[in-house]
C-alpha cells in the first residue's frame, strides 16, 4: 500500500508541482491550500505523513499541526515542517511542537524523498 | 554711602569671615589650607625670624655697651671716692705737718713753754681742725702729751694709744713722716705722724707728733657728699662684694701696706637697669607692631586678595550655572578683574564652540538617523525582495526538475540537457537571493546562531566532498589536512557555508592547480580557537583589489564576474558570518601565485554554558 501524503502549501504552482512530482514517485498525495483546509482533509483522508508549510493564510502550519495531533489518536502519523529559508528559531519552535522533520524552502526534492522514506518507508516501519 | 575706613574694614571683616564660615560650613579659615592662612603663616615665620635677628643684635651689640658704660661709670665713682678718702687722709697729714714744723712745738719738745699743749691742743682747737687725738713723743718714745676728744680727757684711750704707738706709725731714723689708714677695735682712723723739726728745718728732730682722726659716720657722710655716691667701709675686704646694691668697690691699704679696708659704693646699677628696661620695652613695641601689622595684613589680604578671589569664584560659578553675573561691578583689583575678563572671553568662546558642537552633533545625529533609516529600509527591501523572488524561483526550479525527469523517462537527451540549464540557472539565482537575504539579515542584526557541538574535521571533509565535482571540472587536486581537529561548539550550518564559500572560490580561481583545506587548533588571548584555512595555487589577488574584497558586490576584478561567475556576495557574507560567531577572516595573496584565506573563531561561544562545553569536549 502506497504512502498517503497530505501536502499543505499556499503557493499554488509550488503545491501543484510538488504534488505531481510526489505522485510520479508513487505516493498518494492529498493537497490543501491552507491550514484550515488541511485539517479538514486530514480528518477525511487519514494520511501517513503530513507536509505542512508553516506560514500559510487562514491557519498556519503550527496551529494546523496542533489540531491534527489532538484530533488523531494514531501516533504513527508523521509531520514534516516546510519553512522559509534558514530560520533557526523557527526550527526550534517546530521541534518543540512535535514535528518529526524540518525542511527549509526551496526544498530539494531529493531531500524530501529521503525524509519521507526515512519516516514512513519500509525501514521506518521495521524500526517502529 | 561711604564708610570711614576703620568702620568699613570692620564691617568688611565681619562680613567676609561670616561669608567664609557660611560658605565652607566651618568657623575658621585658618583651619584649612587657605590663601589667607598661607600668607599669614609666611608673614609670621618672617616676623619671628626678624624678631630673632633683632634680639640677637640687641643682645650682642647694644647690651654690652650698656654694661660697659655701667662698669666705667662705677669705676669712675670708685676712683672719685678713693681720691676723696686719700684727700681726707692728706689733710690730716697736712695738719700734722703744720704742728710738727713749728718752733714752739720744737721748743716744747726741748723742754720750753710747758703750756704749749694746753694752749694749742685744747678741745675746742682740736675740734676746729677735726682731730680726735694728739700724741707728742720725745725721741726716746716717751709720751709727753696725749689728748683724746672722746670724752674730752687728757690721755689716750687704750685704742688710741695702741694706734699711735703702733709699729706702722713708728718713724725710722731716716723717716720724717708717715700717714695712712689704721684699724683698731672695729674703727677706722686716718693716722699721721711727723718728726718735729725747727721751722727752718735745721737742727736735730725733737720727737714726733701723731694726729688721729676717727672715720665716723660724719666723715663718711662728707666723703659721700663730695663723691656724690653712697659709701660704706668694710673691714673685711676679702669678703665678696656680691650684694645687688653694691655698684663698685675699692680696696684701701693701711699704713702697713695691707689691704684692710674696702669702700663699697652703694646704689642700683642704674644705667644697665635702665638700658635693659628700654630694650625690653622696645622689643615689646616691635612685637606689638608686628602683631598689629599681621592683623592689618590679614584684613587687607581678606579685602583685596581673598575677597576678590571668592568674588571671582562666585562669578565663575554663576556663569557656569547660566546666571548673569557682572564681575566688573565688584571692587576687585585690576589683576583679578583682568582674570575675570579673560575668563568671560574664554567662557563665551567656549559657549559658542559648544553651541557649534551641539549643532554639529545634532546634524550628525540626524544624518546618522537618516542613514540608519535608509539602511534599514534597504535591508527590509532586500529581505522582502529575496523572499518574494524565492517562491517563484522555487517553482521554476521544481517545474524544470519535473520536466527533466519526464524528458529522462522519455529518453529525450537534448531536452534533459536544455532543462538542466534552466535548473542550473535557477539554482544560481536562488543561491544569489539566499546570499542577499543572509547578508541583509546579518546587517539588520537578525542573524541568530544555532550552536551545537561540531566535529571540524568532518565538516572539512564534508565540504571537500561537496566541492569535489567543481575541483574535477577545473582539474584541481583537492587536499584535506586535519591536524588534531578540535571539536567545537559553533553554528555548523553557517560555518559550513563560510568554508564552502572559500573552497568554492579557491577552486573557481584555480585550474590545474592545488587547493588545500586544513583544520588546526589555535590559541588567542588565552582562549581555544580553531582555524580553517583554504590555500590555492590560483590566479591570486592584487593588493589593490584585496582592499575591497570583503565588501558586498565587489569581486576583485569586475571582469571576473563575467569570466568566473559568482555573486560577489560570498566573501562579504563569510566575513559577516564569522564575525557574528566572534571570529574573523583574513587573507594573504600573491598575484599569479595563489591565495590563502583563513577563518578563525572561538571554540566556544562567549558566555557558553559549561554543560555545552563539556558536551563539545
């Protein structure tokens, strides 16, 4: 069964290209254009991993992640923060909030795949 | 209203002393090291010195004169008294002479006129010539006649007999007369003996006559009156004449030539005493005068020196506190007024200068504020622009990568290469934008460091791995040297960025050469530091270009940007980052022979927690 990814990103073309590239890699991708929509999709779709842009309109990534974590009893769900370039303080904030990984934008696609595989791939399952 | 001088002085003194006391919270200006005290102390010292000189002068020069005059005067009086005593004695001798060289006396002694003594030596006759006793002796020493006025009897008292027959008065064969003082039973006599001869001096002598005159208080009174001194006879001349009332003494010899009698001249030593009193009074006046002068000096100094100095101080204080003060209205001496004038001029100059300075500072401050505002705006603009540029750039790159993947799948190699160019260009552009963003963050002070324990050897090798493709492209040999690489607590990501910049730069400007990355520990100001060095054998940098090497947007040669690529921001950012970490970057270069860039920073951040350091170790 393929890994289901929830991708929350406010920039349309970035979201679209990322979704397409992930789908090309064989992942199931659900996308959302802000935190509020992402929370809705989260409840509907029960993803394995959530990629959250931190700065989004309507509801930001941190808030959305908190709601998701409260709403779901499944501890296997992984959260990855996508933030603007090199904000050290943001990184610490994300780690404190319980994100499993942290990537700075612009995202190198290979790095993203590596993170997803590490958190949700066959090896990760074996480790869990 | 003009006061009389003395009143004015008094009022001034009271006022000034009062002012001083109030001003200084102290009752006396003499307790402190004041101008007045100094002057008066100097004056006192000078006065004491002069007084000493004066006393010394009086003692050594004037006083001896008084004592000398006194002594001379005493001597003169003693001499006068002695002279008178001798004159008295001479008169007795003269009387004896008169009676001895007389034919009737001669005849009487030869046995003529037995009434002669009674006629001539009657009590009244002897009283007239003031003779107390008369003795007539013949040549054999037999007393033919004797008379003593004491009691008016004929015949001598034992005392008078003993004197008149004393060996001192006995005439030798060749002697005609003898006279002098004689003592007997505590009384003094003038005694005179004379050989009785014929009036014409012919024929043998016929015995001798002795006249005695007792020196009683009447005689002494007469002598005193004549000598104009008070006299006293003493029979023990050896006794010291110490009594204060004795001014001088003369020793008199008796007929035996023995010094048996002393004449003391009584009375105070008038001249010396008067002199001493005069000198003391004079000294007292001098001391009083000096004290008076001292007080007057204090008052004058208070009025004319200390007062004006305080007035000047008040004036200066007033000017300092910004109050208006007009010193020329005070009654101060010209010098102090001149000083005040000079001060006023200086103060005005200073005020003008300060006003100018204030204006300049204000100007500079506003200019600086404007510059800071402008710079902040620039930084904000750069940050915003970078952020806004990055999102679409990110999209371009992502889509290009997607296209490349698709082209690869479809086996369209030309498309893969073309899209690869888009990817390379967008990567470059992203790098540029990121550098601008980093730099603006550092400039805005918004850069935060993310400290962790870093293995510098691993970091160097990691960077080498990253730049290996570049080095291969330029046919450069890449060497990593790790000498006892210290483990440090620092911002790994930013340090890597710095080293990467330097390594990439070195390779970029070196072809068919060698690039060496080395790590070494160092010590600076007693603290542990690390040193990362990148050495190349590339084209080097001219001394002139080195000056602006670390400034943003300044590659050594502007043509290099076109020739070698690069943003021109790498070194500026490296410098800013390493300085944010508390370190520095430096370089050496020989144009055409290569360059060495060196990064150095502390192994632990300033004020790092010991736990963190322990972890690092």
